C-alpha cells in the first residue's frame, strides 16, 4: 500500500522478481499526500488500508511508502504479530558505502525526515559521511497528476537537487516511493556529473522473498497471478492507477 501511485515503483519490482505471486495494491489517494500529516493521523489511514487488504486475503503487507512506514509499522507489527510486514527506509547504508565525496543526500517527505527511524539511521552513519536532507516539495502531486515528464517537473526537481549537488553530494537517496518516477528529470539536472540515484526497491524485494521463504508462504509455481487494485478515491483515480501500473512495468528507475 501507498498513499497514492508512488508505491508502484516497488510493486513493479516485486511483480518482476516474484512472477507467481498475486499482488494487491491499495492507494489511499483520498488522503494523499501523507508528507505533511500528523503521524497518528497517518497511522489510522494505514490501519484502515491494511484491514481492506486482509479482507482480500493478503498474507504479507508491504508498506511501499516511507512516511507510512515511519508512522505505522511498529504499531502494525505489534497489533498483527503473525503477519509479516515489510517497510521502506531511505537507502542510507548503500549510499554511504558508495560515496566518493563523503557527502550523500536524502530526498524524502517532511514526515519521513522527522521520523525516529530516519534520525536513528542518520545518527548511525553521521561519523562516516555527511548526510544532507531535503523535501521534494511538490514532487508527489506531480507524479499523482501524471506530470513527471513536464517542464514544471524539471523545474521543481532543479530547485531541490541543485543545492545538494552544489554541496558535493554524489549519492541521491530517493526516500519516497513517488520520487523514482521523477528519475528522468533528476538525471537531467545531474547532467554529466558523477552522481548516482539510490532506490530502496531492490532491497525491499529481497526482504519480501526471504520472508516468503522463511514462512513457507510462497505461491506455487503453477499459480496464475492476479493483480488487484484498490483505492480510497473514486473510479476515475482507480482507472488512472491501473494505467500508471502498466506504464511502470516498462519504466527504468
């Protein structure tokens, strides 16, 4: 689940890596974006979404949203101890290992950056690298409205990313699942500079695969997967969500 369409950047990787698994995707578009909302408010929305997915027979829940993870995953794990929950976190560790300049930047929503998990992770690496952080102001609405490849998106990305590049950051951690949809614009701003974007989705796929194996939850090799989409918004949004999913399958992040 995600607040909107951003989690499709994780959904596509799970779909590609686990082709026998049926997937349910829930977009809480009625309350998107989560970024500036209170943690308790977000937790309530996430718990409702999780209940809807349980009603559809979900055996594992992936919170494909950094903000939802920061606000709700500890509560959900305590509330549903028999269910595996996988959450997102900014990929600070691989970025810290790969940096050549000693400076990395984490791009995320305000709630994610204010969350305890990010603060703990940052503190763990603070003596090894310099960690900059920035909010992708306006980025989520751009992706939700399908404007990620417009001049407006390029300018919104430039305003946020250029100051980080000026500070010598050579690893840009995409700490919101909407942000990979803006990869094209981010790469345009980077230009020919030796700067990489870092996406958490591959690590999430590995975690999902391991938990399915450990819990003996894998779908059979003969299973024909079904892809179900749900949303707290109306039918128009649901139609756009399905279209975005089809587009995401062929995108490179």
